[in-house]
């Protein structure tokens, strides 16, 4: 199945919202991690979202090129080819783009989709994220309005964020933010709805204590009820159709009961990056330790080509990511619920 069309993507989100489940949104940075994501979703018969960050795109373009846009386009084009071999629906998304990167990353990628559409190829990307949470809310919404209109012209969904996700990920460091910044208020959620309603389809990353990174249980103080309170405030003022399609960032290490609680409050997408990074590296590290004298030419020996061939350990990394992504599909209740062939 090719990558989801804009219409199919919208129906994927609607199905998740109606069915109280969510899609894992996994960050990739290479063909290996792309294949791992596709395998993970297909093995669980789950639809899903594959996303590229600015850092991931830059990495994918290689040391000499080092261009986030080029790398993101290469990964997206590869995804279009490879996803056609699978019987699940996949959408392509870009992760956190801060305001100072809009002109160098987000707008060029929207332009790339416009080129694809003009050539009759459909959308290159189905959604993008603007992370303008560093701005005051009125400035955040002004920029969000501008980009949502631009996205809507190309049938692209925009993800916006109000409130700050703590911790550090992919070069974005919010570890020093005051605690109150980590919680989106009901008034903020009403203001987001009022600013964006009618301009195009969007997803909303409201924050409820989320923190990027990996932590021991009990370190992160999530308050999922904030999502319910905010949704209730918007619905009370504007009706049931005003309910948000919510996004959960910073979910690594979250107890399963809290993940499931957010699904009832309108979460339809949960990002996964830290855990899948570890799932990739862990089996590679095991390979190196177990095959120390094979991957290295120790004491003048010749090593073992089968051990130091990158394919030997990268396959293990691919499998590790696919397995961890499968756990996320189970946690978010998307396993076995593909809409492939139904829409």
C-alpha cells in the first residue's frame, strides 16, 4: 500500500479517535530505522506514523551534505517506495520545528509536497509539526495560523504545541523550564481552538507534565487529567465537534495505565524515539561484546568478516526497533486495527 493519501490519513485519525486508540509515531534517521518502523507496524497489523526530525534529516543526508531538508526528502521518497510492499497504512510526518527553523525546514518541505502534487504524485508528507511553544501563546498562534493556512492549501495536517515538553531531545533542550510551563491550561486550550478553528485540520500537542528522555519510574509527574479538563472546557463552549485530536510527547517510561488513560481523553498519536533508539543500540552493543575478537583485529589477527560486516549487527538493530515499536502498538491499542483495504 502506498503512503496514505490526505483523505486516508484523515480517516485513520478519525478511526483512532472513535475507537479510543492511538498511533505510535516513530522517529527515523536512516533506511535501517525506516525498515524497522515498517516491519514493526506490519508485524502488529497496525497503521502508524513515521516521522523525521531536523536532526534526523541532517544525519540522513550524510556528513558532507548535512542538510535536514535533503535528508528528510530522501527518507520520505524511500518510504513511499518501501511502504507499497506492506498491507498497513503509513503517514509521514516531521517532528519538532522551532520558529527559527520554519523558513529553512518546514516551508521548504511544504514546497516539496506542492511539487509532488503538481506532478500528480500526491503528498510527499502528510503532516508537519510546528513547535512554537517557546513563544507567548498569542505569537505562537499567529505563526500557527500562517502555517496552517499554507498546509491546508496542500492538504497537509499541522501539529501545533502549547506548553513545553521538558527534557532534551534531538538538540532541543527544555530541561531548565519552570514546572508550570509543563502544563497546558484549559484557557490555553480554548485559545488554541479559537485561533485555529476553520483554517484547516490540525493536531494539538497539549502538555501535561511530559518530559523527553528516559527516566526511572516516578521521576516524571504526568497529569493526564489536564487533557480531560481542557477538552471539557472547549466542548462546553463550542460543542462536541470541537474536541481536539491530541498528541502525547515525552512518553518514554510512562506506566501503561497512564498511557491508556490519555486515549480516553482524545490522544490519537504518541511519539516514540528514546525507547526505540535504545532498542536499536542494545542488540548492536551485545553483538560487539560477544564478538569482540571478531569485530576487531586483536593482537595482529584478522578478525571475522561475518562479525564486522555492518549487516550482521544492523539487522539486529532493525529487529530490536521493530520489537519495541510492536510493544508501543500494543500499549496504544492500535494492534490489529489497520484500516488498510477499508478506506
